[in-house]
């Protein structure tokens, strides 16, 4: 979603091709812009962001 947004694809089209809603696309892009890859890792792995930081520190 983030890559498609960065390439200029409209939110509605991203939602369509990723089988989700406009609000979810906006949330993902907003959270990525705020937290970078820490957000992406926590979403994929199911970990809270603070656990991702702790795992990286070890």
C-alpha cells in the first residue's frame, strides 16, 4: 500500500487492488509516515512497536 501510494495511486484504487477499505489504506500510509519501518514490522509480525525496538536492541 505504501509503495502504491508513493507512486501516486489514489487511495480508492489502492483499496480496490488490495481488497480493503479506503480507511484502512489511509491508516496504513499514515502510520508508515509516522513510524516508518517499525510500524511495518509490527504489522507483519504482530508485535507492538516497542517490542520491535527491544528485539532490535538485542
